[in-house]
């Protein structure tokens, strides 16, 4: 088992089951906002990945994949959401923020989260090809770095996996106008 906490087992250490319940519900609400962003990417013919950055109970950054649209290899959902959050705060440091993503971040995105000092990451499904939170690498807890990120995975995993599988299947089959 990888080191990212599965949602079913997350929450050990909370003082009460109510506190755990409210954290889980908040995570689900904000992940749904990330899925709204993934749908925007899908409508543009982009890989359907979305992300939001949250401070307290407020979304301060949103993003969805725009690599094809912008011809920019760094235009990942997480990077775009963090850029917006930084502009919102007027600071590159995103201390005390939570980033929600529909897919496990890649090394570039996780590196940016570490640089920005994001406190917590919640993502839906693992990425065995590029995942940097336990699937391929685990940069989130590398003790050689000056910052570690609490990672939770699993909410809406099936939804994320279905969205991505359908996108890539239709892309391979050359189906136009399917999104």
C-alpha cells in the first residue's frame, strides 16, 4: 500500500468522529468544485483534470488543464490554481491552504506545491504513470526537503477514473464531438 492515506482509513488521530466527518464532508464539497474544473477542461478537449486551492472555507484558486489550448507544458490544473491563489493572496506562499485535485499530481505540480508551502493535498485517483504522492514517487513526505504535505486520496476515485478512461478511449477511437 502506498503512503497516501486512503479515504476509508484517513482520520485516525482525530479526537472525535464528528471532527473526522466534517473534514471528510468539506473535502468532498471542494473536490466537487475541482470536478467542475475538470468538466471545463473536457469541454475544451483537454485532459479532464481540475484543481482548486482553498483557504479556510474559501476557494482562492481554480484551474483546469490547458496544455493543448495554451501550448504550454506547465499549464496543468494544479499550477493554474496555485497561480490564481498566489495572485489572490498577493504572495507566493500558500501556507495553510489545501489543494484539491481530481488526479494525483505529477512531480512538477507537487514540486510547486512544496515550494508554495501548501499544507494539505486531497486527490481523487492515483496516477501510476506520473504520480508523485506514492504511485511512482513520493515527494510529499521526502524528509530531505524543508516541507512536507499531508496527503489524502480516494474521494470520488471511481468518478475520476471513469472520466479519464472515457476521455482517452474516445481520443484513441477518434470520436469527434463526444465531449
